[in-house]
C-alpha cells in the first residue's frame, strides 16, 4: 500500500515527463545513490572494493553502452571488447604524450577515439543486420587485438607489450586507495547513467527504438536509418570506451591486449541479455549478476562438495560457471527475454496493487 501514486498529481508536461514519475521511486534512487557514496565506503572492506564494487561499476557502465546499441537500437555487436581496448589505450597515450593532461580529459579522449572506431565498424549496419552484422563487428575485435599487440606506438614501445599507469589524480585529489577508486568510478557511473536514461527518452532514443522494432516502417515515417544507427554506434562506443579507460586505469593499473579479448565482448553481451535488453536498470542487474556469480560459485561449490565428500577442483568450478551461464542465457531467452529488469518491473506492478487481487 505504500507504493502508490495516489495524490501525486502532475500539473505540467515537465512533471509528467520526469525520469521517475512516482515519488517513491525518486526517493529510493536518491537513497541508493547516497548510500553508495556514504554508506558503502564506511562499511565495505578492501576485498569487496577490489573484487566486487569497482568491477561491478565499470562493467555496468560498459553494459549501459552495449544496451544502447543492442537493446535500444537492435544492432547486434560482438566488438565491445575492442571498443574498451581503444578507450583504454588511447586514454593511456593521451595521458603520457600530452604534458599535464587531466585524468578525466584523457578518459574522455579515449571515449572519443572509441567513438570513431565504433562509427567506422558500424557502417556495415547500413547494409546488413543480424548475424552478418555480428560478424562485421567481430572483425573490429580481431583487428584491435592485432593492432594493440603488433603496433608498438600504442604501448609506447614497451618490451613486454603491457602498459601501466600510476599516481592517478584529479585536481590534486590522489586516487590510490580502493575507496578513492570506487568513488571515482561511482561518479562516472552516476553521471553517465543519468545521461543515458535521458538520452533514450529523447527524440533520438525514440528513433533508435523505432529502428529496432521495424527499420522499414521507421524509414517510411521519416526516420533516417543511417543517422539513427551510426548515432547509436557512436554513443555506445563512447560510453564503452570510457569504461575501458576506467577498467585499465582504475581496476587493472597494468594491462595487455588480452585484458580486452573477445571474452570481454561476450561477457558484456551476456550482461545485457540476463539483465534486460532495452533497460538502463537491467545493465546494473546484469553486471551485478556476472560479477557476483563467479565469486559465489568459487566459494559455494567447494563447500558443497566437502559436505558430500567430494573434492572439487578449480577447473571444475570454472567449467561449472560456464555451464550455468549458458543455461541461464537459454532460460532467459525462452522464459523472460527481457531479463531481470522485466522481473523487477513485474514485481513493482504487483506491489502497486497489493493487497488487492490482481
């Protein structure tokens, strides 16, 4: 009964078009954000920051980018790992080659170059779609893997082929401890999530969804498919590129091209499928699921095997993880194609009607 909009009257178009039209939703989101900024740093330990919170935030940001392209515009992509790599390496080069380059500006420059690469490999979407487009974007993955491995300029000609960054700071604020890294990533995620939420509700967002639902009908009513598709690739690649820079700079600190392999592309796509395509909230659900499940299985399976007298190896845990991921993806595609976000939406609808029959 507490989750109702009774008495919440909308007296203007502006108030009717709020991101969260129900006051309870607004207060809940503000509470979650406040707890994330204040409560989590006070309660969590270093392991939780390094193993769960920081990877979750960065992968959630990347999943938002993938969701804009795959979920909202309907353009399948298997090159997300390549766009993350472009963002990380170009941010690294901007930081070391330009004297006094601010950290945030370097990350945004990495996102800009990821945008250029995304638009270039998004050009085939003007002619092909479905499986053929997936193969075209897969070419971006293989090309970027080769480029960052073989062209020494990207790695500043390091002998090992890996790059590293240290002494990160923003306006004199040193970002060294896990708490500082977490807060830095959280600021990026909050800003980009709000921008993405507003973007998909705007005119260009409606064009993306029209292209997703039926591109021929969208073209008939005056929507330009070229502009809609390439703009989706551009926005998606920019967000993924910034996430790649955060992944390399903040989470890894030192990395090589294998950190952005095709496995990363599949991981991001799984996040969108499990979390919910066409949902910003679903990106967070999918990222949380993908980050937490392996840690849970690594702890639970050996413990469960010990109860029945079985010794479960690390390899067995890894194989079980893949099998569970595959089973869950098939289950979501069959039972609930819109993922965890749809289940969350159904739960909210039932809560609005409770305790009356429905």
